[in-house]
C-alpha cells in the first residue's frame, strides 16, 4: 500500500491542493522505488469488462472471470487489488481464477483508476467512499447485485478479499454490507474506520491500538439497524511488513472477534503451508471458525503466493506485491467453504451442519445432518477420501498431536456416486508444543504478543512487565496456553 492520495475527482481549497500535490510526489517516488523493473510478459487471464452494472457512484471498473463450467447458483468472490495494480494484474498473479475453475465460483474483480486516486488505491480512508450507500462501497455492492442477477449466483454465498488498500476496502465492505457478504479475507489491510480520528499514515504505521469493544462499535456504527449475523473474517499479514504493520492484524482480530462475542485468545493454533504460517482460529459456539489470523513468516507487504501445479499451490510472482511463500488464495477459498464446492456426478445435495463432536491428540469426531436418499457418506480429510459411513457421524483416528486437518463430507447414492461436498471445517488435534518467540519489545507489540501502557511493555495474558517499549529491550516469550505469554529468557520451552 502506498501513501494514499485523496481522490482528485473531488473539489478542494488551495491549501489542500498544495498538500495533495506534495503527497502525490511522495507517493510517486515510493511507487518508483517499490515497483522495480517491469516483469516479463506472460499470458493474461481472460477477464471480461462489464460496462453497465449500476449507477456506479465510485467510478470503478468491473471485470469478471467466469469459468467455462459453473454449477447452478454458484458462489461469487469479489477481489480488490492493491495500490498501483489493476484487475488484470490481480487476476494474473493471485491464483484466484484457477481456484474459480476448480471450485466453481464467479470471480468479480473491481478496479479503481488514477482518476480516483493517483496511485490507483481504493479510497478506504475517505468517508465519501467507505460508508454504506455511497461512493466506492456502493459501486462494489452494485457489482455483486449484477453478478447475482447475470449469472444466477447464490446471494447467500458472496465473499470478498483484497490486498493492502484492497484489504482495507475489504474491511469496508464487511462493515458496511454485512447483509451481503458471508465472509471476507483481509490481506495486509486495516481495521474498519481507523481514519475516523487518525490519519491513514498513522493507521498504517505505527498503527492504532484501541480496545476490542471500541473497534467493534465502529463496525456497528456503519449499519446501526443491522441485527443479523456478522461475516466470518480471515486476516492475512506478513510478519515483516513495515508498510501496514502487523499491529493492524491484531486490531482487526480484536474488531471482528469482539463483534462475534468471542475471546481475543484463539481456540486453537497450528502451522500451515510450506513456510509454517501461523494459523490462529477463533471458534463460534457451533464449532465453526468465525475469525482466523494467518501470520506469514519471512515476507513483507504483499499477497502470499506459491507458484506451482500442486493442489495447494497457486499464483505467480511476476508482478510487485506478489510474494513467494504460501498460496493464500487457496486457504482463503477453503476458509470461505468453496473448496470442492463444484458439483460431483451425483444428484444428491451437499450435506450441511458439519461439526466436530470430539477432538483428541490422535482423533477427530465428526457429525453432520442427514441427506434424504443418501445410501452412505464419503468423508474427506485435507481434500482426499479417508472413509465411508452409513450414518451421519465418523471418527478419524491415527492422527498426530498438534496437527491441523480440514474435513468435508459428501452424500452418495445407491450406485456409489457422490454429490457435491459439504462446506469444510478445520480442526487441530490436541497436544501441540508450546511456541516461543524472541524479539524486541517493539516487535512483540507489533506482532500482538504484548501491549503497551505508560511507556512500558506487558506480556499478553500474564501482564508481566517486560520493560520499556522500544527496539532495544529484547525478551523471549513462551506461549502456553495459546494466547497467553510468559517471559522465558532463561529457556524455552
């Protein structure tokens, strides 16, 4: 995310124009420094521009990637690019079109332009664009309405994700239209309405620390009359991001867990992907994951991708801000419940109500709602079949303690033909090893392992005084249980 430049389409007084010109020069310099040489040419993903999708008060462009084969009433995923990017760049490098082909969803790519913002950033920080019923937020809402109408999509399965300014705009859409989006994934973004009383630069770095209840109230204020369920939210960030610092991920977590009425301590923690991304999950009362936080080690500001042809690989690093590590789009689609949602050959519907009944160090118990006409059910772990059962429960055994797995089930008819798979749930077996973290007090606060007060640093969960809040005082923190940190300078674990 570059330093945000206000939209030039709006009139301002002369002093404001001078400030904007200065900020534009700074942003252009940063853009030249961060963008680097142009990538080699590569085949573009075929996207189609939709010229007429509504009144479009935010003056955005709409593009669509439609897979060659779609199920009846497919889901919709809205993707929002980062600063200096375009819809085409996001389609070419994020890996989302490949997942749309595999999982059977319509991909809508919203695009802003330099007429709106000199650096082509979504204007997440402007009240004219980040409020319900106006500006860019309304334009994106109109894109969803058009997709549902034009493709016969399921209005109950609409999702949104985005990077950086697009990630911040994802927060805007979840807050202003919780009645539209079932879930969202914020990549290197910020909590909603941070700029109510702060500059966008302060929000990005060093970040703003508010109480969870205060962050939650800002979302409630976006749509005061709303009393329905809040969207499920995934939060992705690079642990070395200095543009939108990791504190923002902790504040986003606070905002959405507080809205869901959940603790800010994860119910389970694991690692995923080839780079051991830390994967924290916050569970609703029914056992589903309401909020998750994914901390990607070794990268800064950008969308994590893992080029390759494997089932869990996707994306390309041929453009700036697409960083080789883990295929975040794969895990985001799985969080949305889209993995394997494309119909199978059978006529039976997908089972619903998949939930855990028990979790131990070596096993996971599952249950789901019966499907009329089903002869039996196939159970899938991590995308592959692990067994069948004639009932509506199953226990998966022989697992390793502290490991994470994703489950789905499909109903089969008398001929053994399976229908579409259910939505997925992710489960971590018990008995994992305590995690240890070494860093400066500043780094611990930015990563959400500690808090500040009166110039001092305190370990989360134990409130141990770690000394002055700066980059010079260093400690090792032991996390046990999950979300509770203890000073362990003498040895860890």
